[in-house]
């Protein structure tokens, strides 16, 4: 069925913008922090106000990480300021003195061609234009570890003295070697050092790895059916910024979707559960736990909201599920807005634990560039978001979710082996 005009009209107020503002004003929402707990309470209140029922928080423990100091020293230079470099979450403490080697983009082929055993590997956050897909930071870290590197330096390709952050931890504890994010400006300087010949450097990282507590927030709408549709996002964010786009915007869209569907709840034929997951940025901890505990055969589809807000055009990663593009294409056509369908596997957000088990799932994102932009840097702040962009995204999303929750299922579950083969064909390196 189509989304009623009155619901579309209400969406143009985008009342959930206040939710984004409240989340960004908390300060750090790092997984396991007091700020993350405050974020959970904020979202629970917003879901109740939007009309969701049975709203609650499911707490869980996980291998947490807390930032300390980090420093990079060369014979004539020393770098320790937050605008130059930052420790990567999930990495271990340690001090390494070793030659520094520039491995370019950090592709597998470049690591295979470089001699990095026992050295500090410097790689760009960018992906070469002729590569068949975007390469995630975590893949490059794993390539470095596989090649025997003693440390990992991830240099931003976006200017502005913005060292990037991002998780490099393992499922049950810290990663193998210390890692830091390096600003583009410092990265360019280090690359020049390497071009003049092998340079020895000392990388020192101090951090704390200990058990912490996070949680998942959820509420529901619609009938109590055997099947349900999940609409999700993650509420944690890296400690270095406000986490506005990543993922305060996604949380706001979940709240606004709940508000819109609450207005037409009687039209829903399948129950819809709204969930914001904790500890996404440090290993998809909340969504992994949810999948371990859930009856996955009851999940009709997962619509995950992440990386939204840098444009008003919608992109939907469908992970190759036949039938999943249709509700989004039809929903976008209904309201007269564009949508880009990306059929490849997208294994780096909270839909992935579901998809890997064969559950139809999409990641809804903004149709911007392939890089993170302000994301995972100090620049991910509230002022970068525009209410008009978010309301243009939520309307086609609501239309698609309504279609998924009414009528026949848009896609069927598949054997997890199908997903593994699909990811392997695309060159993804998956964790166990």
C-alpha cells in the first residue's frame, strides 16, 4: 500500500531532529561509556513518545576499550597531538620501534609486493579508482597483520587535520598490533619521509582493554505476528566527536519511522520492531548478540539505517537478495524521489550479522561519495546535518518499510553458505 499524504506531510516537520541534537549534546557515546547509557535512555524516551510499545533496554557485557595517549616519533620529529594522530579502538597497548614503510592504498596486492614484516605499515584511507569496490579500514589492518607488520598507520585522504578512528579489535579481545589514525597532513609528511628512504620510527599506544556494559534499545508497532520486520540503527559513536551522521542521524530516522508508522499502525499486516544497537563501532557487538538470541526464521527483513545525512538522496545496499530492491524502488517512485540500489555485499554495519545468517537485509545510506567524509573524525558534528536532507530520506524509507510490512515477503531467506560465496566472489575477507 502507498504511504498516505497526511503521513508524508507530518514527516516534513521531522520532529526527530531534536533526537539528533540531544544525542550529539551528550558528548562521547563510546561503547561502554556513561554517555552511551544516556543515549540509550534518550532513544527509549523518543520511541515511547513516537508511539512505540514495549520499549526497553537489553544490557550486555563486551570486551571494551578506553583511549589513552599515543605518540609517533621519528629521528627529527615527534607527533602526539589529537589533530595529528589517534589510537584506533580495539588495538592493544604497546611500543614498537621499526622502519616505516608506505604501502600506498593498502590493497592486498600492495601488501604482497611490499616487504613489511616487522615494520610499521602506512596506508591511505582511500581506495584506488580502478579497484572493484571500496576497501574498509579493517580489511587493510588485517592485510597488514597477515603480512607481518608490527604496527599500522591509517592516514586520512580527506584534508582538515582530521585523523580517522575506527575499530581494529578481535571478537574476544584486542587486535594483534598497535594502530593509529593519522591526519592527511601528517600522512603526507610521513609519505615524503618514506620516499627519501627507509625511516625508523617509534609508535607508542596506551589504552585500556576491559569488560564494559552496553545495550540494545527496542520497541514495537503493529500486530503480534509470527513474522516481524526490523528497523535498526546504532546509537554508539566514537569518542572523538559528536557522532552526528554516524549514527545520530540513523537513530533519528528510526524514531521518525516509528512516528510515521504509528499513525497508520492498523494498516500494518506484520509487526515492526525498532532497534538501536549498542557497541556497533567496536565489532557489531549489539547486533551479533541480538542474532544469537533471536528466532531468525521470524525475521521477514532487516532495514538498517547507517551512514545517512551527507545528502538527501537514498542509497540502499541489498546484499544481493532478489526482491529486496523492489519495495525501495516502488516507495521512492511513489513519493517522487531518486533511489540508488547497490546490490553488492556490505558487511560493515548492523544488518550484516543477520545477512550472514541468510536473513534478507539492507543498509540504507545517503547516496554520497564512497569515502566517510566527516565520519570517524572530529568533524562529525551536528552542524553538518540538515533537517531537509533527513526528511527527504525518511519518506521513501517509510514507504518501503510499509510495503515490506504488508503483502507478501519481498525476499526469502537463503542458506548462509550462499552469502559466504557471494562475499568471497566480491573479495571480502570475513571474520569467523
